[in-house]
């Protein structure tokens, strides 16, 4: 099961945290400067690139 079949979801909170979830459960929360960098990259990314960025942020990119 890959990122295409089982993609990550993400949202930015009011206080600029990035909540990354998969299968309806929050996997990780990115905060601070890392969150700002990730938000900038996600805004410029297409869907495939965004999934790769989210996988790396969660540490699940090797699977």
C-alpha cells in the first residue's frame, strides 16, 4: 500500500502548526520553523510532491 492508495492528509492550525494524519489519525504535528518551511514547500508542491514531503515529515518515507 503506497502513498497513492493511502495518502496523508494535512492541515494548518490557527497557530501555524501542521497536523499530518493518515487513515483519520494524527500521525505527527510539526511546529515552529519546521512547520513554516513545510507549509511553504507544500504550497508550491503538486499532490505527489506533497505526499513525499508529508512522508518525510512523519519519518515514513522509507516504507
